[in-house]
C-alpha cells in the first residue's frame, strides 16, 4: 500500500489517471479518519500531511558553489490540496504547519480555511495572530473565520479589528461583533461607523440593529432598546431608522 508521501508524488504526476487515483485515495483516508473511534488514525494522518506540507528538497548549490535557499518539495497546487485534506482533521498537532502556510501568499487562503475548520485553541490563536498580516482582503477573511467562534479572546480580537487600518476590515469586524450578545460591542461598532465611507457607515448601522436583535434574543431588552433608540435618533438612513422603530415596538 502506498504511503502518504508516495500518494503526493502520484498526485503531482502528469498522468491525469494517476493523479486522480491518488487524490481519491487521499480523500478517502481523510474522510475515514474523521469517523468516531479513529482518533489515532486522524492524528497520524494529520502528522503525515503536516510533514508533507512543509517538506523541503535537499540543499543545492549554484555554479559558484554557493548554497541555495531550501525549496519546498511540493508545488503550490499540491500544497493547497494538502491543506484541503487537513481541513477535515481538526487536530492541534497540525496547527504549526498551517501557521507556516499562512505566510505564503500562494497557500494562505487554503490555510485560513483549514484553520477555520479546526476548533482547537491553537487554531483560534493562529487566526487571531493572522489579523496582523498584510492584505485587507485576507484580513477580512480572517475576521469572517473568527466570527464563527465564541470566546473572550475572539471577542477582544474582533473589537481591536474595528480599529484596523483598512475600512473594509473595520466594518467586517463590526458585522462580526453584532453576533455576540455583549452590549459593549455597540461602542466598537459606532467607531467603525464613523471611520469609513457612506456605504461602510450604512453597513455599520445595520450591524447595530443586528446587535440589538442579538441582545433581545439573549434577554437583554434594556440594552437592545437603548441601541434601537440611538439608531432612530441618529443620522442613519431612513430604512435603518424604520427598522429601529420596529425593533422598539417589538420590545413593548
């Protein structure tokens, strides 16, 4: 039976039949490892995939005898496939390799997806750290990944992100905060509303309304009413003001 290393060599094969078969076998391995009672197999496969993701070729020298920088063993296409398989496994052991993949522009989006699917504390912290990376579109993706988690660390990170240097990231963070039943989030959403374009400000006001609804459903009607009244009296557009008034009537 071929090893995981053998299968990735086959995956990169120019023969489509060979590549397809290798991909099929790898996907079967990943799917099987997620089943109950397969924890040992899941950890073993995660370790194998992490090793292949970061594997490098033997050091080479140029014509002058100078040692060249180490090169990754697999192409970006194969590494992205490895990351997709890792997204099935959700183990803390694979997080260091995923963190390295985040540093590579060719693989960081696939790494973000794998981390989003990974519910370990280590994955959460790696996503929080990724908010410091370059590229506003990528940071928006990280915000969206974090919005699916509930912890004090995530909440604090999203609150900080409302001060991001990019307006799109600030508003994305405001939208994510609307899903947390914490009345203090309104302060951060207001900050995002006052720091972007008219369209971004409009999105932030909608986030305030969603936060009010989140608070209402959580039983904090007083905080919800305070936000509805504030939006109703603000410079928000007419649809948002009407929604705030509807929200107030629902609280009565």
